[in-house]
C-alpha cells in the first residue's frame, strides 16, 4: 500500500523541498502538486487522495478555510511558517501541524503515523476479492483470482480473465493499487500479470495461456528476482 499524497503551497521552493523529502519515503506516492488550493477542489472529486500537505497562508483561500469548506477531507498535515494558527488547526482535527523550515525527521514521523493508522484500518477490513469495471454502459464484476493479465491500451485497460475479457476506461496504475503485490506484478509499462497463471518464462518474455507477454527493460531486474524466488520456493 502507498499513501497517495498531494502538496499544496504557494511557494515553489517549499513544494520542491517537501517533494524531495517525500520521495525518500518508499510508501509515499505524490499524485498532485498545486500552488493554490482552488484547483484542489476538482482534483479531490476525481482522485483518491490519502494525505494532503497544506500550507496555511495562501492567496485566494487559506489552508484553514479550505479544510473547513470540505465535506470530506483526506488526512491533512499543515505545513506553515506561522505558529499562530496551531490551535485553530488542531481544532479542525488535522493530523499534524509542522512548522517550517521542515526537517526530514519531523516529516517522517508525521507521515508514518498517518500510514500506520491507514494500514490498521485496512487490515481490519474485509479483504477485497473482486472489482466492478465499467464496460460500455454496464458494470462488470471481475474476480481477481480469474485474472490472467492486464494490458494498457492508452486510455483503456484490457482485463483478460479465464472466462472473459473486459475493456474498461482506466489506467494501469489503478490496478497496481488494488491488486495484491504478492499475486500480481507489472512486467512492462503496458502489462500486469497474475504470478500464479505463468506457464513459462524467459529473460525476455512470460507465457500465459497462448499469449507471450514481453518483459520491459525497466522492469526486467525486479521481474527476474520475483520469478527466481518463486522457483526456489516451489523447488524447496
């Protein structure tokens, strides 16, 4: 699981510093950066955001007023140079209030608390075994256990299962988020495969059923490691 984060700060340098720190944390994924809170309204409607890093003193609308205006807010960490808003910030039940200049150690502790809280919540939930995908005007249920592989087709993804094929308007990265990494892996910028459905493999491709799928150069090292480890387990 990765925390999908958005940075909002009217100072480009502050965004750069925060982005540099967050890239050091392996379970964090930055999905948006904004110099004003106004466009974040629309972004939150169309994207699943776990954590919002929010400056307070910004033009158009302050970070505090922005949080107050939301009917539903993700986890929020205020990042500000002004300590005078601390009480008001915590009265909004935000997750943390970090004063600038921000140190990596202080940021890491704060992010880690959010991550542990979300992980505990997800662990207590019922494991997900399927997903509904929109194809034409229907919502089609696909069980993860039946998936053979997924192929990116620009703005669409072809989901090939043992019993049907579904083409849905989606990004491959969406499936990376919902499919369990112990059962599925990305082997190419255009392909995710079910590890259990592999029939054979080489250094250049993987065979599933009657399809030979290429291993991308960017993914080759990680893919071969997974396959070698799988082979060791099965032969032990």
